[in-house]
C-alpha cells in the first residue's frame, strides 16, 4: 500500500487529491489528510497516518484518475464515506471507494459523458482520507453560473454537513454575486433537514423552524467565500466547482475542480409553455423538453421509465443516474442548482428543475408536460 501526504499529492493520486494539494501549497484552508494510491490491507501504516490527524472522524473519498476533469465531473458517481472513526472502518471504506469506478453506474456514466475514457473502469482508484470538518453549515460554490455561463458566482448553502447540498436532499439557500459591483442576491431555501456527526455516527434530523427561515451565510461569510472562490479560479486558470464547509467562523475547502458543461448550447428562457403552470422550482439545467411525466418514487419503479419521459421524483441519488440516459428532463422536489443531480443533468444535456415542491402530487403521471430548465417551470394539463 502506497500512502502519500495530501499536501504532496501529484497526478498519480488522482485529480481531486492533486487539486487539494495545490490549494494547500498555496496556503488555502484545506483539511489535512493522506492519499492511498494502492489500496491493500496494511493496517499498521494506515493507523500511523490516522494518528497524525487530530479530528475525531475522517472523510474517505475517491480520487479517480478520470474524475474531476473538464469534461466529466463524476459528480456523485464514485463513493464517499463520511464520519469514519476506527482503523478497520477506514480500511473498509478505502476498499469500497477504490472499487467504485468499476460499478455499473460509473461505467454507464463514463460511456455517456466521457466516451474516450476507459469503458471498463479503473480497477482501483486512489482514495483520499481527510479530516472531517464537522460543519455548522456547508455547501458548494461555482465561480460561474452553470445555467448561463456568465461570471456570476453561485453559492448553495445549508445547515450541517455538505452532504445535504450535494446529494440534493434539501432545497438550499442560493446566493448569487454579480460583478462588477458584486451585487448580492439571496434566495432562501427551505433547508428542511441537516446531517451531523454524533458519537454513534451520522444523523439526519429536522432543522428548527427558525433556522429554516434564516440564511446560513452572513454578508461577511459570502465575501470570504467569494474571495476563496476567485483565488481557486486564479490558481487553476479556469472556472471552478468548489465544495466548502464552515465551522466556528472558519471556512475550509474540501474540493476544487473544473465546472463541466459550460460549453453546452444555451437557449434563452421562453414564454411559459402551453397549459397550466403545474409547479415552479430552481432553474438547474437549461433547455426545454416536452414529454410524458413519469412519477418515480423508488428504485422499484425504475422499469416504468421509457426513453423520452420526463422523470419526476422527490430526489435522486447516484443509483438513479442511468435513468438520465432515458429521460428528456428531470424534475425533483428537493435539491438546488449545484447538487450532483443538477451537474449530471447538465452534462447529459437535459433540462432540470430542482426544488419543485409537491411535484409528485401536482403533476399527473403519464400526462404530457413541458419542462423549462432555464425558467424553472413545468406546465401541462391538470387532472
């Protein structure tokens, strides 16, 4: 088993680890860790490296050799295990993450988004083991608006660990910062739940009503995030997709990778489609599509989806990605523009509307609907 300190990571450690090393060497705030480039079972060496990390738990994340490229983000397609504590559990998580590039969903994604990559997957990807920031609030920052390609910075934020934002299980706050005056616009999300680390593991729990109604970020916090985002873009010379976590007033960077699909064809928002306005949500992937609504509530209903359907669901996780090859568009009840599902929808060049409350009860199954991913609307006939 080969182990490299995170600050020393190079191309052999995968793009995610290499980018974090660049940030660390530039003096930016990145949690410490190490990279396992040859997953095995050398418990002693892993234990020695873990003992140097002061956090009470770590995050174990894939750092695939194909991951985080300008063409293919692999957003959510490879594994991450959060809140890992013991040496044995870290070893198990390393093996799990290292093997994830060879899963059917990763192969399916690779053939669609990165057809020039290895179609058989990589037998054992490098894996990052990194201090887990037990965040008060966390999220994602894009240094360009992925819906328009302009230089407006977009931030999604929610309470607790960033898993809620990237997994699309909440409607996060959305903050936009538009130059040259850096005009700030805040749209509050509902932020219904949060994920936190407790002694017995990760727990998802309801967010108190008062916290749902207020923003996660102060004006000062927004300013510091924007400065960090621009510093990352300057370092890498291209627009960046950044994951961040804040605790006790400090902001930590846990990812910086190229924003994908900025070259996608874009059409301006159209007038509202024919029919009644059924739901509105967060514009998440531009484009417009007409097709039958297919309501899917669980993996058991995947077989109902046909090519050209518009997928309507509460949320998606990576297991749902193969449906994106069939769907003409995606509507979710939760999530935001910077969630993994929204990123993959843009890479697949299909329109998406996230955070469309009550979509599963407002959109009749099987009826013809029109989704406009630039406007964030779904129109059609009411039952």
